[in-house]
C-alpha cells in the first residue's frame, strides 16, 4: 500500500474512526437488512439502527424531533430534496456565491433565483441577503462553511432574517457538520442538509436532511416506504416521506458510531485541532513568495480548509505534482464551486485545496509547505 | 392478559414509541400490523393494561388506532 498524506478531506474524509470501520464491516455481515420492510426481527432491528443514528444526530445538531431527520446517500440528494421540495410550486430562491453546484445547479434548473455575492474573503453580508428578498421569495440557501475557502458564514444572522420575513432557511452543512457548532433552533434553520462521509467521519453513501416544522416539503422522490402500501400517493409522515427505497442500514449504523466518536471527542475540540493545522499552514504559505492563500486570516471564521494559488502554475498542475512527486493528496481546479472562485478572484486558474481532518497532524502541514516551497523554487529555476 | 396494538404510520414512529415504553419498563414490541387497512403499517404491541398510557402518546407518535387482539380476533378499541 502506498502511503499518501491525505488532504482531500473536504471531498471525503478517507480515514474513519476504527469503530466506524468495524461497525460497517459487522453490520454488512450481520445486518444487511431492509429496515422497516415486513415484520421479521431483521426488519425491526434495521429500523432501530436507523432511529438510533437519527437520535445521535439530533443530539449533535440540537434537534428536538429526531423523526424529522431523513437519511440520504449524500448531501447532494438532501439538497435536491429540499430545494425541489420547497420550490415545486414555483417561487424565488436566494443563494450565495459561495454555494456548491449541488445548490446552484438545482436552483438554476428551476430558474427563479438571485445570487448574493460574498466579499473577496468569501463572507456573505446578511444585509445583502435581506436586500435580495422579493415578493415571491420562498427560500434562502446558504452554505455553512465554504468548500473552497473554509469561510464560515453568519448563519444565525441569516436565519433571523429568513424567520423575520417568513422564509424557509436551508443550510448546506456538508463542510461543517461534525466540527462547527450547529443548533437548528437557535440558528433558525428550517432545513439542514449534511454529508455523513465528510467531517462527520461516517462511511461513504451517507448523508441526510433535517426538515423543521415550518418547512412544508413536497416529496422529491416517491416510491416504496414499507408503509401505506395500498395508497398510490407518497406518505406525508416523516421520515417515510423522504425514505423511498431501501436504506443503507449498515452505513447508517456506522454513521451512528461516527457521531458517537464526535460527541465523545467534542466537535469544538476537533475544530480547534483542524484550525490549528490550517493556521500553521496559512502562516507557512504566506511566507512563500508567489503563493497566495485565499480567504481571511481570522481563524474563528474559518474551518480547517485552506486553498491557495501558486503564481505561474495552474492549480491542477500543482496538485498533480504534489500527488506524483510528494505523495500528498490535494485537489486542484474549481471544486464544483465556480462562483466561489469568481468571488475569491480565482476564476481563471482555480486553486489548490488542502483540508484537514481529525487525523491529520503538524507533520502533514510541514510536508505540504516544504513541497510547495520546492515546487516554487523549481518553477523559478525553470523561468529564470 | 389480552394484548393491544397501537397502530402508527411508520416504522420510525413505532420504534420510537416502543423505546418510550421500554424506558418506563413496559414490555413493548414493534410488529407489522396484522390486517392493516392502509396496507403495511407498524404497531406497538403491549398489554391491555397499558392502554391509558398508550393513549397519552396519540399525538406525539401519531397513533392511528388501538386494536385489541383476543381469541375472537382483532377489533378497533380506540
Ligand atoms: C459545500 C458542499 N455542499 C455539498 C456538497 C455535496 O456533498 P456530497 O458529496 O455529500 O453530495 C459538497 C461536496 O463536496 C460541498 O462541499
């Protein structure tokens, strides 16, 4: 096995807690069961696994009604369910320029939306969101933490604006769930979409959507739920309404173990660790001529993601050299978030992104910064 | 002791209701509702003596009806 320093954590966290790996293996072996289909003990046990994981997530996100959490295969599906579910009868949406394509493409497909631009450090001004509200606005969507610059948006303030104007507030927590504090009530969040496989440290194929009381969703995907089989219309009770088709019970069980891990370690401690690494990397990169780190320097407003550019070299090429010559996995390009790059001034060449997780260490920071110094030195040697 | 079934819409509600009862040391079992009129639903089965307790949870767990089962069959007693 080739050892590689893995810094593509914003795409998915490659290393998971051992309890997650053992749970996934054990449950694949013993509980590859169809939750809530039929009355045999495996069906009932599968359903218990699903509700147990929902309970744990509810604790993490301070959700008082865990049955309002539905599991999906990733954040993209959750976001599509939320956006299409709210706007199925039409209506205007407000999104920010820091959104991922999993938000931008669904709203663009529906056609009636406004993009509120963040500043050049990647922060959205809540007043700009307020100013974009129109008579037919139904939905505000905002990513909690940017997958490019790591900027953390003022979610609670935006939530207050949404609530005061009777709008539904959807938060994309793909890059924040498990590290940045989320309190759905205090932040006036009506819909929370999250990935299970990124900072929540769960297995691939997991994600979910919390649907608050105010959000009247139309089901986006319809199908078998194991309930009300005689009816040709989708049940409207949660989570059945959003649970069409077989659930990934072993992965949901393992996600539960991941949440246990986070609750035990403390998400704020995990975030502090990631921030420490990110801050150290930023300081090192800032001292290299020709390297520019995107975003602000106030670490309280960032997570563990750091994106940067190297003058004179396309980001994909920097990332390729890091992978091939230094065994460091990063991601170059536009990260499915072109408007965020436009906002941050990197529309032309994209950027190299390194994101830290609980399992990275200062060793990884040093390795990356030395590699970048080397790449810049070699680049200069070629040019001069 | 005759058994009663609290029929709810979804397995999630049934699981949660049974957890709630188990926390009160009440023996409760999630079952696939026999003869469900809606076509596939789940119920929480427990002793008839707990009917009043079950009734308290009607709104919280969206209990649709309470069914009694004895040697004559099943009847709606909600
Ligand atoms: C901000 C943001 N939103 C949504 C997604 C989509 O997440 P998933 O891969 O779980 O569908 C990503 C993935 O990178 C993301 O970074």
